[in-house]
């Protein structure tokens, strides 16, 4: 692995033998960190959004679990 810092970027070079799916998961997490780094949100708002998302998911998928 080679890590290089330029004025604007951090460049990481990995051998082609590294599992691309695992790297994509890591990159997705890093992108999330980048996008949310400047946000300040109260935990109560995060919890409310999580409940709404979970409720919507359950409504769409409950038939798969309850027969």
C-alpha cells in the first residue's frame, strides 16, 4: 500500500489483489464521513429519523416475516 498526500488530496494505492467489495464498503463509509463531517444534528432528530426509516422498511417487508 502506498499513501501519498498532495495539496488537495490523499491518494491511497492498493494492489489489485485486494477484494474490491471490501474496498467499496470502506469507501462508502469514508464518503459518509465526508458528507456528514460538517453537520451538527441533535441525537433526538437522528433517533426520530431512524424510527421513521425502520417503520417504513417494516411496512414494506413485514409480509416476508409474518405469514
